[in-house]
């Protein structure tokens, strides 16, 4: 029986696989991914697109800068260190991040691609995992493990108004995650981009710069519409970024779930906006073109929500409701690219486990501070306490332990999908699984106090700091 099976191989489980290899912790582990190779959002690996986090947010650096799996070591092996040094830019190309992760994959012996996890069932002391390697017709294999870590990532989200239409008319509507493939198939189609995040802005910018032919005549119409109040920059000030620290994650986890839900709804611009540099670039491009044209081939619009869509005469007709003017209008286009984000989603291979999991009133997982999913028959399931670095003394659990990566934003806050906390979370899971502190993890990363200020330590009777000291509060805050 293996100590651990990882389901999915995105950056987060890849980080865990690398840290296990690096630490020599004697955990027997295998990670399985259905894709034939590592590919991180291949439909959005646009020329010139960069990560929105510094290169320190690689697979290992934030817990061990000396690791052989660091991005800087990758650059050294590619003989690109001096080139990167002179670039003087913390934000690396998305395509290079993808190549870096593939380089790490080539060095690991505990990962398997082209293998899908079809089903998981609970057994005494762990789980039985049903695997299928290669083609869909291949026979199922079974393997047992004591623990599972789910890192299958988020699923592309289409709003209900687009779901059925996209299935019926894939040539006229797709999610932004499929953009590169769609563009290759339809290079000169009139295009409507929906959304106001970074992906929408990158797609608009790319198509805008491809719109004119050599005689400066437009090849296609380009529209960019969002239901948001405008095209706003992502919050990227240093104090704002401190919400992506272990300090804030720990405080957030201690709050009541109703508070967490309210806070999550109010923090969209911490991670959903557009980089200021890209907004400026788009505006400059619009300005320069407006010198000789009225920009009639380009439309930008906000406060407008898509309410219906239909296909007629080879064209796509989109009906919008303008929230400020309280009126409907119609835009005709060739196709719609929906940059409408991603949603956390429990993979179907856990369907048989779901009745055993402790869920909240919205059917979401209850997850401990150490990213361990709680089962209905146990509030601890072998988890670490909220503040201790060592395992709580208890008898060996009779059932396996289940951990998640990037399925816990409702319990852990805005930093959940952020690459900058990926290595920290993976190291925390590894420490919890092994019962040893293979990686020393600092809980202090912010200058600001997210709870009551330290200088007010003598007046904590009504403070959030009690959440960290009270076992009763910890056990109820999931």
C-alpha cells in the first residue's frame, strides 16, 4: 500500500511531488495525470503573456530557495541566467513557466502521465484507487494507498446562458481556455470577448493587434463587453498583496463561514482584475489607432450582461441588458470567447466518497487549516491542530486522509488559487503526512496585523486572536 496517491498534476501537485523527492522523506507516493504531458492552460499560452506573480512563485522557492527544482536552477541549466538577469523583470512569460514545469517533470520518478483516476473507494486504513492507463478502452487497474491529495485544478466556467449554446455551436462559442485552438481554426472571424479579467484583456489585445491587414483595413470586427462596471486593474499594491500570506490564510480560516463568504465576494480585484501595464498598453494601442480611424471596427462596453444568444444565418446574435440604462441591446458577431473564469469542482472520481465527506450547508467541503478534508465520522481525521507544527497525539485513523489543493477558497481565502502559496501549502501537506517538519514554515509574512494589533495584546477579550487560542473555536471553523 502506497503512503500517498496524488490525483492530477497541475502546478500544486507537481510542487508536492518535487518536495517529496527533494526531502527524502521516505513517503511512497505516485501522482497520476490523464493528460499525456504537463500543459498549464495551453489555450492561454499567448505570445508575450506573463505570469501575474513574480518568478519566486515557482514550485519550491518560497519554502526552499536552495532547491534544485527552482526556476533559477532551470535558467542555469538552460543557460539563460544572464539573459534573465538583464531582463530585470520578475514576471516571466507564461510559456516559460510551462517549460520550467515540464523540466521539473523530466526529473521526477514519482509521476505518471496518460493515466486517469476513474474511481476511489474507501477501505480500511486508506483508499482503493481505480486507474486507467492510455486509451479509454484500456482495462482498469487497482492500487491502494493510505492518503490522497487532490490537485485536479479548477474547471472552465460558462454562465448558464452560454452552456447549451456552446455545446450546439462550438464554432461560435468557446471558453477562453480554448482560445489558441479556436483562433487557429478561425483566424479572421468577427469576435466578441466576454469578461473583464486578465484573460479577456490578453485576448482582446492580441486580436486588436492582428485586426488590420497590410493596408490598415480591418479583417474582422472586435467587441469586448463585460457585465462589470468597468475594466479595472487588479489590486497589486504591496499591502494588498499581503492577503496572499500564511498570516492572512490562518486568520481567514478561523472566521465563521458566513464571514468568509462575505469577504470572498468583496475581494475579487485582488486576483480577478487586469494588470495595470496591460490596461495601459491597450489604451495606448487604441489611442494610436484613433489618430487615423474612428475605431468603428472596435467596441468596448461595460455594465452589460448577456441575457440570450442565438445563431441565425451563420451569425451569432447576442442580447445584452445594460444595467445602468435599464434597456436591452443586440450585438451581432461571428463567435463569442467567454473569459468567464474557472470554478472549483470536486472531480467525479470522488463521487463514491462524497457521502462520507463533511459538507457545509452549500455542499462545500469542510477543510482543516492543513488542507485536510473532514469526514462525517471524524472532525480531526488525523489533522494537525490549527497552530501546532506537530501532529496531535491520537490513535492512528482507521480510514485514509484526504487533502485538497485549490478546492478550499471558501475555507482558506483568496490565496487558495495563487501560485505564490502553492509551495507553502504543498510543504504543509507533506509535513502533515509524514508527521515531521521536513520544511520549516514561517507563519509570519506580512507587516500588517490582520487580527488585533500586537501592541494591543493585553486587550484581546473580544479579538479575533482568540480564534487561534481556542480549541473549541478551531474545531468549529472549517
